């Protein structure tokens, strides 16, 4: 059963790594050809939405115990990103050409190419040390870049559009608050929830990199 799980995780992580590599290629190709960030959403959004939805499998992986990540942290990350890309950016044409969306998609794609490639190598049992270092170092820049001038900025820019359109009014009609109010609360909570994930990554970095270094010294 362990071998079956390993083969499955190898296939899943390889699929995601290839998908995000294609996404990153599309973003960079559009930037190179047009010399503009406009067109980023049109070039890569469908693939990014699909890959992000498929990532719910990682919550299931943690729930059934085939990976040690647990459920809460993967669910927080998946929920935040999926809400951002499907409920906000995909719904509002006014946001799709903004720099904040370009920054988000670029940071996500770069980070996920590294993350899933590292996982895939790990399934093979022979992950190069440079890949491990890249995995637990690149996030220091890519995570804040994707969240600050990326997701949070885009959600802030979305607020007046959401208020004007009264977005999801039917879905929130039975509630004492609107989606606009909900998103304002999300914007307040988002940095704190993200910081929890960020600190968790630093904890993993100490474990993965320093443990490896100590083994080499021994």
C-alpha cells in the first residue's frame, strides 16, 4: 500500500509541476511577446484555476494520512487561493488586467513549480540538495510577493467593484451581511492567517535544512 501511495503521489506532484511550469511559461511568453502584463489572465487563468481546484486533493492526502501535512494548513491555503481566483478574479473583468493579478499569478507559478518538483523528487527518494534548498528558501520572497502586492492588493481593489455590483447578493440575501462586508473581514484576517502559514514554513526550513547540514557534519 505504501508503494501504491508513493506512485500516486509521484504522479500527482509531477502532474502539478508540469502544469505550473506550463502556466509560468505562458505568463513569461505573454510578457516577452507583448512587452506588457496585459493578457496574463487570458493566457494562464484557465489552467491556474484548474490546477488550484485540483489541489484540494492535498487536503484529502493530509486527512487520510498519506502525507504528514495534516488538514488545517493545506485547507487554509487551498481555501484562500481558490476563493481569490474563482470567486473574485474570475468573476470581475475589471481586475483581470491589473498588476496585482500578474504579480499573484507569477509568484504562484514560480512557487508551485519549485514546490511540486521538490515533492516529486522526494517521492523518488533522491531529491538533490539544491532542490531542497530552493524549496525552503525561495518561499521567503515568493510567498510575501504573492500575498501582499498580489492577493491582498487585488482584493482591496475589488472592493468598490463588488460594492457597486452588489456581487453575490442572492447568495447572501438571507444573511445579515453582504459579500462586500465578508470580503472586508477576510482582508483584515488574511495577513494573520497567512503569517501562520509563513511561520510554519520557516519552522520547516529549520528542520529540513539544518538537519541535513547536521547529518553532513556528523
